[in-house]
């Protein structure tokens, strides 16, 4: 049974609603219902009836990470050079960041890596999200009374600088200069942020960034700041949790813009997420085909790829494994390389371990 029925809060005790066993906040078994009448064997009291602790549990910049597998690196080792990506999110306010109340929960009928793909992929924007792009154009032409959203015309990005990075352990980031940074709710605090983190970090915070922390955490920072986690339940079923992320004590007018723009584009009922989700399903259907010699490699942008940091990374002070710098319309795919290499490495390691155990 699911012992804890709530996701937040605290309690002294957890009681199973099926058989009534009780545990304290540390997971220690403190009561077994009708134990004295249960005719248990003498050995029962020598057994461990406590909850199993998480073997790996740590936090960085207020974000909590856990693993059910003890055979993994420490969080500091896992994040490595990619910690700077989370710094660019967590330091957007001198007072810290918080989750805006409310979130979107939904499932899609495709593999979890479809969402990992999507968060690293600028190439799909102009084909998948044409409806949203047309709506924004009509708003700017004065055909809408909606004054609560200020999303820029995505065509304005076509002349902007852009790039992508991959990191050890499967992390990645894609970015582009924002054509109208003043439309971001973040911009209303830009002077305070500059004083807090300096000009270079503030410049990066004003850029549009999609961050993937392998395997299943993403931040999208463009028209609004979004935190996504995706949890595989089956090879063709994934659970999504989508949160709006914001500065603590953000001014009311900025928070309103943030929430409205989140709803407009990123919400499960927004004008982008349903487009992406149906593409995941279509891809999953295609992946059922065999043999798999129809699959294409991720080569777009590889001609501009360099090993190590480019000048933009050096200026901020981090060292990715690969860098790509160019124009937004380059729409490269090299951001896929690091995450999929890490996924393949882990799959091989698991397979080899199973083979060794079977041989024993």
C-alpha cells in the first residue's frame, strides 16, 4: 500500500490504511496492529520491520534529489560542471526561489525519453508550435484583448545568437539570446539581480534556456520559468509533473504575468504542451516498427561542434564536454549526444552486471 498519502507537509506518524502498521517520522516501525494475537513465530521480533531508507538523498540550491540505487555517485559528483545551470535558476532572486502554488499533472502514452528529447530540441519549434506562433502574431497585430501575456513573436529569434552544451553524466543545456528580454517577468527585477550575481550571470539569466539534468529534471526559462519532472511507469507510459518556479516575494504584477504566460504556453491545457504530447505518441507508434534501420542519427549542427568550453562558457566559468555556438536557425541536435551516451552507458552497465550475476 502507499503509506504516505500526501506529497508535502510533516507528521509524527505514518499509518498504513490497509493493515494498520504504524511508523514514526524516521521510518521506524512502532506498532503492529493486534500483534499479541497474531501467533507470530519467535523469530519475528528478530526481523527488521522498519521502512527501507533511501540510500542516496541530498540537495543542491534547495532542490532535493534522491536515488533508490545505492550504487550511484554523490550528488556533487553527478552534477559536476552542470551545477552552474541550476545556479542560473536558483539565484534569480536575492530572496530565493519558490514553487508557485498549483501544478499540472498528466500522463502521456510514450517513452520517458520523448520528454528528455523535447526539452533539448529547438528544431521542432517552427513546425510543431505553428498555432501558438500565429496567435502571438495576431495579438501583436491588435486582434486580441489579452493584455496579460507578453510572449514575443518567435520569428524574432531567427536572427539571435544561440548555442548548446553537453556535460558529463548526461546533462545538457540549449540557449538563445532573447529578442525582447523585457517581456520576461524576470526582467522586472533585473537591476536587483545584477547587484546580487553580477553582470555575466544576469546576462545568462536573461537568455532563454532549456536545462536538462539527467535523467528526468528539466527547467525551461523563456516566457516563464518552468520546472518539469518526468517519471516512467512503463516503456510507453510517462507521468509528467509541471511547476511554475518564481522568486520569493515577487511583485504582484510580475507574478501575474508569470502565471498567465505559464498557462498560455506550458500548462497542460496551454498552446504548446498538447502539441508536444501528441508528437510523443506519434513517435512511440513509429518506434514499434522493425527492423530499426529507418532511424536517423542526430547530426544537425555537428559541423559547428567543439570539444570543451566555447568563449561564452569560459566567460561564465564552466567547462562543458562539448559546445556549439551559432544562430537560432541552426537548430542543432548535438545537445542529444551527452544524455543518450549516458543512457547507453547505464544500460550497458546494467546488462553486464546481470550477465555477471547470472554467470555466478
